[in-house]
């Protein structure tokens, strides 16, 4: 009989090969799960697993959050929230050197509080900010790289679908996970702003700016544009964490509030509103298919006891923790570059999370570390999907963006190291509100 751990390794390798051969990720995961389980369990048990898998995933209390947040993200993307966020932020930061890039970073941070979707940030801010950046004399490569990188903040800032799914995969508290993500998002935002200032003073890629006279009255007036996001954030996060309602109920209330805002304040037509609903349904159908496949693959990995074998193997090496940690970083740098965010998350988290927690890392620090590293892959050469989305949005060669992406990749890696080894940074907010 074949060792179950070997079955797990072969299944993982076969799945990666199939993905490289352009087989849809869903089919790659399902097929390897079925074949792998046939080597371990009886056919009757396999049928039981497939009978229970879809129901348990769809009936999951956590899964109910995903359609709600997806619907909110689509609605807010269509209501001009991003444009208002950019305008308000620019009025405060536009007069600083590198101010427009700083505006993009901060605006993406704020926009992440309502979108939860890095792709939306890439598309919206590439189209919106690039004309202003070009006019200001900013290096196009650096500008688009900054946009693609800062869009990944949506994966950390609540409500983040990435954190929700990772919590599902790791059985961690959703509310605490979201608050930890907020801490991680703040750290990454600060590091990106520092990177912009260092670049501004050490290179010619960021020009000096002609200061525009903006009165304090105009600046404070612009803050009104942020009211919808602030209200939504308070409803979902503060309400849930204070115990007024669960995170799922908060998602429902938030979706209802955004619907009212879109229909009665922005006067969105019913046809456009229902179009947003259809778009979110399609998005969730794709997400459900991947989650189902990921659930089955996760069960295969559990049956093979591959994580336990991996933990024992690494322990036997007696390698320093920092070396193992660095190898994990390099793994994600490669894996994230060849897989989309969702697939990379569902495939790798069930394996890497128990490995890192067994090494003594804080579970929530590991959660945020994994989200950062998975999103790093989306901007990594040669085929980072976030870069391609930004490039397609403004019709430029992706190579132009890859040329300027390296400083921002290093910032993400630095942030991952800081959070993993100093977990108090992301645990401060959850502990404060506990």
C-alpha cells in the first residue's frame, strides 16, 4: 500500500502540473482529489465525502458572508465611491513630494474598506490616477507598480474576502481575523508611504511638485466624500466586534445600507442595480466552485496527513526558524506568480498554516502573513495577475510595470517579516477591544 503522505505529495504535484497545462483550477483540484482519495479510502466513503462537501460548504455560517461582501463591493464600485475617496485624499496629500502616489496608496487603503477586492482597486485607480500621474511627470513604470501594489491592501483591510476565506480554512475567529487584517493593512500602508518618500529623495522617478493652493476649508469639506465608507466600516466592524451583532448579520446590514445608498442617494436605476446583483452572483458562483474544490482537496490533504509529515520532516532538519520562514517566503513568491489569489490561498493555506503554527508563530500573525504573501504573488514577475489587470486597464505592456515593481515587492516581504516576528503589531487592536 502506498504511504498516504506520498499520495498527498503526488496529488499536489499533479495538480500544479495540470494548472501549468492550462487545465481549469477547479477541475485540477477535483480530479486530483478523487484519484488521490481512491488510493486511501473505499469508493463508498469517497461518495460520502462528495455528498457532504457541497452541503457543508454552502451551509457554513462563514460562507454566508462572502456573497454579502461581494455584493457590497460591486455596488460601491459602481457608485463613484472610489473617485470620491481619491479626490478627498488628494486634497490632503497632493502638495507633498510624491503626493499623488501617496494619494493612491491611502485612497486604496480607504477604498479597501468597502471593496475587499484587489482587482477592483487595480482597475479603478489605474484608470483614474494614471492621467494625473502622467501630467505630474511621474515615471509610468513606478506609478503603475505603486497602483498594482496598493490595490492588494483590499485583501487586508476589512471587509476582506481573503481573510474571510482563510478564516474558513483555518477555523480562526472571523471578527478577530478582520481586526488583525486592519492592523496589517495599516503597517503595509505606512511602509509603502515610506518607500515612496525614499524613492522621491533618492531617484528622479518622482518629480517635485508645484504646490496648489488648497484652503483648510476645502480640505475639511472634502472629508464629506468619505462618509459612506466610514459609516459602512463602523457598521460592519465596530458593530460586530462590540457584540451588537455577528459578522454575518453585520454583512447583511452593510449590504442593505449600501443598497439604500445606491438606490436613494446615488439614484441608481433598477436595471443597473440588478446588473450589479447578477455580477455578484457570477462572482460568488466562481468562488463557490473553487471553495468546493478546495474543500475536497483539503480533505485529501488531511487524510494523507501530509502536513504532519511535513512538520516532522522540517523538525528533523533542525534548521533555524528564520531559514524555514525564508523558504516559505520564496515558495509563495513563485507559487503566487503562477496561480490566481483564490487558488493559491485554497491550495496552500491548509498545508502552510499548521506548519507555521507548529513552529511557534502566532496563528493570527500567520493568517495575515499568508494573505500578504499570497497577494505578493499577484504582483510578482513574470505573470503576476495584479500587474496584468493594471496593464490591461490602461493598455500598456505589463513589462513596463514589472520594471518598477521590485521596490514594492521588497516592501511586502519586509511587512510579512515584521508581522510574523512581531505579532503584537496586529494583535494590538483585537486585544484592545477584547
